[in-house]
C-alpha cells in the first residue's frame, strides 16, 4: 500500500478538532440561493477504459466555474453583519478568488483578492469583473497568503481561507448531499485533492450519511503537497511546479488546523496522476462537450489511466472546475483524443 491508509475509522472524524462539527445540511440551506443546479451526468465508457457506471458531478458548470462558490458562500453567510461590513480578504490562484469576489459582490461586502504570480488571465478577468479590489504580487502562493493575512489584520477585514476553515469545509460538503440525493446507490466518490477542503468536506459528510462509500482523492504528481504531508505525518512545504492542474497548486499551510487531520481520517484511497494523463482526460472530456480545467480533470484521469480498481457500484467523479483559457484547450488538441 503506497499511500497512507485512512486513520481511526471507528471514531467520528471531527473528534478533537477545534470548533463545532460542520453541518453541510445547514450550509446547503444558507447557500442554496447562490448555487446553480449541477445534476449528475453519465460518461460513456471509453474503449479500453473504465468498467462499471460512471457519473460526473459537473461543477465546471457551477456559478463562477467551480465548486469553490460553495465554501465561499458558506463562509460569508456565517459572518456577522459587522464582520461583513469590514470586508473580506482572500488569496487565490484563481477559483477561490473568483468565488469570494462573486459572493461578496452579491452580499454587498467589500472584497480584496491577493493574487500570486502566474494566475490564469481568464480567472483574473473574472475577479476584476466581479468588482473586487485586486492586489497582484510577483511571489508564490505561500508568500502571497502571508501578505493577504497581514492586509486583513491591518484593515480589520476577515481573511477567507480557500480550504482550512470549518465553514468552508462545510460548504464543500454540500456536494456530498447532492450526490447522495441523486445517486443513493453510489459506491465511490472520486475527487481532486489540493488543500483538502473539498476532500475533507465531502468525505466528512459521506462518513456521517453514507459511511460505506469509498472516498478517493486524486493528486497531480506536480501538486501533491497534501499527499506528501500525509505520508510524512506533518504539514510539508514544497516548491511549486508548473502543472496543467494549476488549481491544485499551493501549499496546505504550515499551521494547518483542520484539513490535514480531516483528510487523513476521511479519505480511503489516494491516486496520483501525471501531466500526460491530465492532458488526455481534458481532451476526452472536451470531446464529450465538457470544458474542464486540469485540476477538475484529475479524477477522470485516474479512472481512464486504470489507476483505480473496480468497485461494486456506481462511481461519481467530481469535475471540480472549468476555468481554463480557450488557448490552452486548443494547444491540448494536438494528437487525437483516443491515442496517447
Ligand atoms: C480548489 C480546487 C480544487 C481543490 O480543492 P481543495 O479544497 O483545495 O482540495 C480542485 N479543483 C478545482 C477546480 C479547484 O478550484
């Protein structure tokens, strides 16, 4: 077993963590009006590919183009009026910034988004259009986050973590409720892993509501800080590498409080995919009419690369986002989607 097995399956995965247990049912009531419905879709079998029924949760169709709007809306709707008036600050390589900017604008809350270097221009444009103040830095994610935290402190604003926060985790967990409602017979949920808000929230909700469902977290080989941290038993830091799965880049935070222990407890299986596998999955999804970014395609990449053993029931794969520049998609169209 190359990857760390899930810890302490017998006790509740939130035990010992600070703050009240996330309640995705309550979160869904708070944030429902911010969401588009994203009903599950069937993915036809690819020759030589997957066996068994596979459905996708098309969060690339979600408001702001990713599931991140769930966590952002959950966080902002749990702030007090006074906190909202002082405004929010987020640091993001894209989707989290887009989501916070969008939700803040709808709620009339001032938002500042700090951008590290190398952010997809499509995402920057979206954040600007949403009306947020932009602070672009020439640094990697960790330094940019430190800057954002400082700004929040100086301005009396609230910092919105992209993943390491109970309200954010609770918001991402609403995905599990929708999946269970539409596909109660689901045997396995496959999702991308970066900071672990998505895996932690969905995994926690599934432990509570459908403990038999296998939770599979997929990392990009060039953005596997969480997996390295789990293997080391403590939060690690890694230099950032360029990857098609840019949404999965960035650290898990030196002072990670929630998602590191949570992911260790709720994820049953890990898989790692290489760049060529991500590119191929993006091409195939595109051929099926699904515009999915690299970070959103790693789950299908793992399945289509035969990295997951068969399971005794339907698999649901979360296609977490679709904010990809048309130029990149075009560049990927090189060889036909069935080969390579
Ligand atoms: C943020 C993001 C992820 C990873 O979510 P974490 O909660 O950081 O693990 C996956 N896919 C997309 C498209 C994202 O924006």
